[in-house]
């Protein structure tokens, strides 16, 4: 039953762009896929390891900037810089983890905010290299598949979809591997975990490295898709919060949470943008903030766990009629 | 080598602000024995465990295990070397099943989760918890939580187990079960250090006893010797006077 | 780079430290009593700034005088935040608590953007241009007033916490929630008080700097971040620590601006945070 549903979903996702009326809608699903990737990546460290990052934009922006700088300077294919951008983000994450994961408390959250902000300021400051506030552009090549540029939005969609699928698979593998178990143990009780041989700093560090890598790759994709990178948007606190929000709204520590979260968030963003027609700056973000607070008040663990509970209760009710005889 | 010193604690000291919790503590634990550690409340027993297992770093002193230095190693490294401990207040992974709790311990030596699962099931059988394998750890009774603590520690395949007040708050029958559990550990070839206040348990289980008071060792010997040692009696009675 | 310039930077740093201390004390008070990390503390500063601005703009009230209005106003706001947003999630997982205040922060920042636009606003008072000069060093009176005001408020708070029964009750709850309940202290009321005070202090900080600082919707982000560094460096929950740490941070930022450039002052502060986390993660006050 489950397999059929999954297969059906998968097929729908594959044909989806063809079913949509115009490119604007395709853009929306591309963004949904990108945020599904970002949320999924955040989930690895925020959901499974329980370390709340409010600065994932740092990794996102690093990927975007490293890639775009390299592409502009050397003409190298973005298919290669996808990996380089991810690697750069991964390297960035190592000292962060090493310093913060020894400590218990809100330090990681605070340090990540700082990281995002500092990178943004550094990029703005060193404008001879990064073009400062004006940002960088990807040299337009028209239809150039080897340069990760396409004229239609469809190929971008499929690439993003593939990335999202990869994140889902990676998350599931991790869940089942030793690292996944260790992260759960650490989340339950770090002292007890340490006492039975779990190196919590290392485990969290691995989760963060993986998360940062994927986020960096998504940043490279984003740069290629939008052709522009601005420090305020890719390194901004707003981006960090959006990323975290996707995972939280959907359900932290679950495989499908970020996907659902991305779908919800992106629909939300787009409908508010349509409703307010760009007339009222900041209104949609007020709604974001309000949404975040409302979700926390109502279901602190997110939508997917709530749905899971609803389904479990529904399933529990059915056999009761039969069980009444015993 | 049975009978030889497996763990050597030399001159350990630890101060917290104005309190000298452990002061110049030295003792050995011999392979294959059950060593009882007793002493009035606040004598530094749990702190000693924390120092040995890396939860605190000693201000002075060394700990040697199986001939190599383990002073100042982080807890997970100490466990990897072969020393595992339980906590005075049990720390189960509450939302996880009993089996998964023990699996976490087994993963240390068996990184493949499937294999670790098999090992965990064996361990559960050894401590008598296999019937509760799929219960949520947080819903266990006290005695079963203690069993779980021991099982989880056992799953890491240690050579030395440090049990911190495993029998606190148990009924007499449960104490008997716990005693059998601890004796069973020795039968499996493990060395055990037991911190306890339940005197009949410690005295009958232990091969040797070390008595702590105010952070230092005041006496050491067989249970019979310790029971009649005037210094030990003084320490327990004296502690009450000191508090007044 | 001569001595006068460096002294000037040091003095500027110390003066600004007073403001940072005020915001940080509010933050550490909230954490100490309610055990929630308030990621919206910077936005409370921003609210104080806007309130002060509008009071001046619409009714010509002097920024320092308007403290008498903005502080109670922000106190009430803090009480409402605690009552309706924080109290319900007091026992929720850390994630929920952090994101609640993050959500509040985003909502406030953008409410300001929506209501007041992104325009930079400023308040021009009669004394804005006046400054003290001594030995080649210039001290604008507005900065001096801000520093003195901040110290005064910090001093008042300390008196409140040490000399009044309510203040002591607050400290009791910060030290041990359960025991203070046994003593008959109502923790819920203390939480309301703590958040109210913490918010009022942040708002006051905002009001004090309006005479020499531009007002815009995201102005709070920097203050929030700096307050965090101060609180961590000074040990979470310690007011004395916050005072000491704010000095260090203020001077570090100032020297950073002097040697690296105006836009990199925050980078210096962040470097301090990293140093603190590496060398003294529990803060200057140790095991608080």
C-alpha cells in the first residue's frame, strides 16, 4: 500500500512540470524543491542532532559565492563547482562544530547567527573580490547544459528534484546507520550516551558536516538558477530562518518533514506575495514570524509528527471493535 | 591477569569552589574482583566515579587502566578502553525501547546496527529483560531501569564496570535480584566496583572494601575487617555529628 | 596611529559598553529567571528606538524624558510576551523556545518595516552637536548621557535586586525555582516581572542611543548579537559578568573599528565570541 503511494507520488512529481499552466508555477515548484533540499539538510543537524542552527545561510552563501567566483574567474563548469561549493561549506562547518559541540546550551544557535552575519559583513567589506552589495552574476550562456544553464525551467526542476530525492535517501541511510542511532541517543541524554562510548562531539560534527555540504551544494544550484548572488539574500538571517522554518513546520527529525514543510512554506510565500502584490514590504515576513510562533504554540514538534499521531490514533481505533470480544 | 591490578587510582584530587570533594585518593581494583566502595554521604564516591570515567578532570593525580594512562580522557574514550559506568540517578533513553537503549551500547564494538541488535538481544537475555525488549524505557519500573542501566553498560563489552548505587530505593526482594545480577557480572569475567549504601548487599557481594570519608580513603580490607574497623564506624557516626 | 586616536577609541568603546551592558543585563535577567534565551532582545531595543523617535517626532518629547513613557510601555509589552508567548512553552523542548523568540524577532522586525518603511530616521536634539573636548579627545554629550543613563539604570536595577523583597524573590527564582516555590514565591509572577524588566531595559537602551543612532527596522540585529556575546562572555545569568564583559566587548569593537574598518566592528565582536567559547565557555564568572 505504502509502496504504491510512494510510486504514485514519485510519478506525479516527474510529470508535474508538464501539468502546470505556465513557467511561473514551474518556478514555484523549483523553489519548493530547493527548500526541500535545504530543509532536509538543516534537519540532519537541527532535527536529528538537536542542534539548532540559525545560520545555515552561511553555508548556503558560501556555496553560492565560491561557485560563482570560480565560474567567473576560470569558466569552470558549475557541475564541478557544485562539489567545490559543498566542500567549502563543509570545511567552514568543521571549526564551528569543534568549538560549539563541546558545550551544552544555546551556544550553537548563537554562534551560527554570528557566523551568518559575519560572513555577510565580510563579503560586503571585501568588495574588490566579491563586488560588495551589488553581488555577483553568473555569466549568461543561454542554453548551456555543461555550464548548468538552461533556457527552460524544466531541467532545473529535475535537477532540484534529484537533489531532493538524494537528500531523502541520504537521510534515511543515516537514520539506519550508526550515526543516526548515535544522534538519537545524544538527543535523549548526552551524558548517558557519552558513558556508553558515544563521542558526541564527533557525531554532531559529522551531522553538521553533511548538512553544511548539502546546503552548500544547494547554494551553488541556487546561484545557477537565479543567475545572481547578493550578500543580503544568500547570507541573510532571513534565509537562515526560512531554511530552519521549512524543517520545523514540516516536522524535525523526520525524513518527509522538510518536503512537506517546503511545500507548505513555499505555497505560503507565493500566495502572500500574490495577495500583497509586493506593495507592503515586510508583510509576508511578519506572517512568517507569526506563522512560526503559531506553529510553536500549537504543535512544537511540527506538522508531520502531529499527522503521525493522528494516523496512529485512527489506526488504533479500528481493531478495537474486534478486540472488544477478548 | 586475574588478581592483578586492573585499575590503579593514584593521588586523585578534585575541588569544586570551596569544597574539596576528593583529596589524595589512591586505591587499586584487582582483575576479577568485586570491590565495594562505601562511605557516608558526601564522601566523594560518585565524584570518584566521575573522575575515573572522564566526566570531571582531576586537579591532580592519575588513573591507569590495564597498564595505560587514562587520566583526563573524555567519557566516550574511557568507555572505549573498557571502563563503563552506571549513574546514580538512572539515565535511560526514555523515549526509546529497551532494546534500542541497549543497542546504543552495543554499537561501540559492533558498528553494524543489525549485528549490534543481535548482541543487544543477548545482553537483554543475560539480565532478564528480554520480555520487555519493546517497552519504552521511560515506563520501566525502578528495578528494571537499573537492569537496563547495567545491560546498556554490558553491551559495550567492558572489562571494568562501575555501578553507582544500583540498589538504592529497592525492596529487599529486588535487592536480592540486583545482587544476583552483580554476582553474574563477575561470573562473566568482569571486574566490578560497587558504590552502595545497602550494607548487607555490599558486604556480602564484595571481595574487598574501600572506605571513603571526606574525599579520602580511610580504610581498606575485607568486608569482615571493615565492619569492625573503628575508623569506619567513626566515619559513619561521626558524619552525623559533623552535620549538627 | 597615535596615542590620542587610540584613547579616543577606548573612550568610545567604554561609552558604548554602557548601552551594551543594559541590553545584555536584560537578556541575562530573562535567561536567569525564566531560562529562555530571548532571540528578540535586539528587536526590543529597536522598539524602544522607534517609540522614542515617534514621541519626539509627533509631540516633541525629548528622548531622555520619553524614557518615562517608553520604559513602562515596553515593560507591559514584555509582560504580554511572557504571558502569551513564553509561558505556554516554558516546558517545551529547547527548539520550540528558541524558535518562538526567533519568530517574534522576525515578526517585530518586519512589522517595523511594514509600518515605518525601511527609511533611516534620526532625532535631532538641540544638544546633539555639543561635545566635550579634552586633550585632543572628543566626547559627544549624547554618548556621555547614554553611558551615564545606562549606568544609572543598571545601578537602580542592582539596588532593586539586592535591597527590595521583590528583587530578592526574583533572584531566588533564578537560583532555584523549586525551593523558591516552597518559600511561597509565585514563579509565574516573577517570570512576568523578569521579562518585563528585561524588555524595559532593552527599550531604555534604545531610547538612550536615539540621539546619536539612526533608527531603522533591522537596527536591533546588531544589538541582539552583541548582547549575546556579552552574556556568554559574562556567563549566562550573571549581571556582574554582563557588566564586565560589556566593557571588554565595547572596547574590542571600538578597537576593531579603528584597526579594521567601520563595518568590521561586529567581526571583532564575533572573534571575541569564538575566543570565549574556546577558552572560557562558562564565561568570566565561571561556574555560575
